[in-house]
C-alpha cells in the first residue's frame, strides 16, 4: 500500500469496540498488546471505546456462547452505520477447539455478518493491526457508498 | 416593558435575555445537527447500551436505594433487623415506646437527682 493511499484512509480516527463473546482472554490480551508502546495503535488514531454507539468497528473475540449470542446481535445492531466487524482468533473464526460444544451458537459469522477474519490462537498483534487496516479500507468504501446514496450535508 | 431598567446596582433588559436565548438556541441546534444523523429510529440504535443486555421496562430499570446500600445494610443487618421489627406501623406501639423511654429517663433523673 503506497503512502498516498494510506493517507487517504487515515483521514479519520477509527474507534473500535471490543466485544468478548466467551473468549479465554488470550486474544483480548493481544488486542491490549496492540495498544502498548511497542505497537502503539493509538498513533494512527485507532482507539478502543466503551460503547458500540461510538464505534466504527466491532472487534469480536470468542466462539459465541449461548448466553452471548443475543448480546452480540444487540451490540451489532446498536453500532451505527457504516460499520465493520473483525473477528480475532480461531475460536471466533471457526469455533476452534470448542467447535462442537453443546454451549456454542457461533462461530461469530453465524450470528452477525463478518468483514475481516484474523485467525490465530491467539492472534499476533501484528495480525490484529493488519486486520484493523483491512476493515478500515472496507469501511471507507462503505462511507463512499453512503455519500453517494445520502449526500452528507 | 422592553426598555432598560436601571437600578442603583446595575441594569436589567428583557431584550438582552431574548438575544442570549436566541444565540444559545442557535448554538444548541447547530451542535445537535453536527451529531450522528444516520442512526435508525425505532431500532436498537435508539435504545441505551447496557452491555448488550435488553432494556427492561422503565419501571423495572431503576436503581433503588436498597441497591446502592446493599453492602452497607448487609454488613450491619444484625443491628438493622431488630430495629426493623420495632417499626410495626402501629401508633399504639410508638406511643408505648415513648411512655416507656420517658419513664426510664424520669427514673434515672429522679434517682440521680
């Protein structure tokens, strides 16, 4: 990706809401690692927010347990459009080692539409950052589409 | 009525207040229009975020004082429970307590005085 193209996508800050749907916390720790000084995602304007109502992107970890399925759906619906969903980790992507558990409603794409998959157990911070960038590119395309349909005043 | 009212310590004008209210209203409308306009009404986007949990009815979603002081009353329940039993709601009981306590106080004062 060249510099001009990258700058185009970095016009706006990207606010991310992290949702744990039954993860072992391995992926969650790697997400936090992405915010530490070593990777420092915030220098790109990417930051975690406390409410999906403020978010552009949903970062979902975990295989979606029965109790969480309804909550995941509700959080997705509460996120304003345009939005992108990133699944971090093998569990959210395919169910992982829990794929045939009696207590799963997932993986995530059986509950809500998913845009980017970041596999790994846990996923590396570099992979998560790459996933966020992919979601960002997709989000900007969605924004362009929305501008065509409903011009921003 | 709309003129300038001067007093010894200052002045008061209804017109200034009208102008201030108009300016503030314009500012509020401007800021409100800068907000997210694309949210969908009458969907989940219209409801509060309660960690993904469904919104209860307004009657059931309030937090009562007993929630706030739960730990406090739980820790002091040995003290509170007998006090709660005293509060029967019967005025005769309360009058009886006043008479008994007054009698005890008078006895103490009489004996020591």
